[in-house]
């Protein structure tokens, strides 16, 4: 695998000594093992989007399940609703993984972004010592100065009939003056005990392997695997009054009361109706 734009990789590699590069060999030694999920770890200096690159590699038959593609810098990273995700080089973890859950019914594949959220939050809590929360469906929140802010996000997309590419972006060392919006944050701003990206990435990927294996062993059943209960326990959206801005311009306001078996957010509206939301932008209107 090669980055789309590596023309200035060598000159910029050590430009910020507070942000050392990842160690690909050490990551492979720590993650790739016989019988494990992760089959390869590739680190590129710069690319547009690791998701787009991995989708293309999968389509060309050049990537197998368990492939991990990490970029030191993304120039065209994408979040939900085609939002841009940009950050200085080596200031975060920007990576995508290829999963092929062929033994799980396709109807349950929608749980993969939520599963990844649980895995990322769990891995970072252990490795970085930062309390994390999940905003439905796929944002990672940390607390800075008593305020919840977004420090990461997840984007999943199909790659052909058999695979799903899950991309993760996590702000690790961004300073206040580097934040793209005031509502953003980083692990450093949240008081992380370490901002060394190598152990953080290993912790997140090991957690993802653990949850993915549990979920597959349960045939994708969110209850049997414990995924539904764990996600709900860490979801800061539940118990709040929220506004769901839906595709097509419609919106719903209500209290977020549950995550249903399909991974949808259930809102209890003022009309006494419980309405599940499967896709949309959620705005927290009142603290839990």
C-alpha cells in the first residue's frame, strides 16, 4: 500500500518532536498473530481517506479481513453526512479496518459502528485513563472543563457484498488553538495519562477484536453478545431530550429512552409515541 501523496513525507516526519511517528513494526508485532483478527497493519504518511483507500484495495482483491490501514495525516477524512475531518499530522489516530462478518446476518451489520464505538471507548478508557462516553450513533465524547466535547468519530461503509470498512478518527494531542470547532476536544485536553499513540492504537484494536469476536460468536445478536447493554450503559444520549434531524429535512424532538435491537435510538415524543430513529443527526438539548 502506498500513500496518495507522500511527496513531503520525509521532510515532515520529525517536524514536531511532541508528535513522534507511529512504529509500524512494533504495531505488527503487538497485533498480528496466528488465529487473531488482525492480519496486517500498514502505516502511510499521508493520504486522502483511509476508508476510501481500503474500499479500493478490497475491491481490487488486495486486502483481506483484518487489514488495518493507518494514516499519519488525512487530507480528506470523512465523517457522517460527508463532513470533513482534518487534523495536523500525527496529532491523532486515523485508521480503517476491513471486516468480513459473513457468518452474521446482513440485517445485523448495522451494529458494527456501535460495536466499534464500544471498543474504542473501552480501549481508550483503559489505556489513556480518560472517561469517555458515546453519543449515538458514533461520536466519542470526553469532558473538558466540565463540558462534553467530541474527540472522535466512526464511519462504516460497505465494500462490495461481503465486507465492511470501519474508519475511526480520534484527536489525541490537538491543542485548543488547533481545534476545528469549539465543540471539539482531544485526549490531551481531557487529561489523558498518556498520549503515546502506539499503545493507544494497540489498546483500541485489541478491544475491537474482543468485541467483534464476541458479536460474531453470538451470530450478531446484540443481546447475547452483551453489546446492546454495554452500548446503552456508555451512551450519553440516553436520558436526554434531543432533536433528531432526519434525512429529508424532517426533525423529531423527544427523550432518548432506549437503544433497540436494531441499534436504533428510540425517542419518546410529547405525543406519547415512541419513535425509533435509524439515521440522522442528534442534537443534545438537555443534560441527562
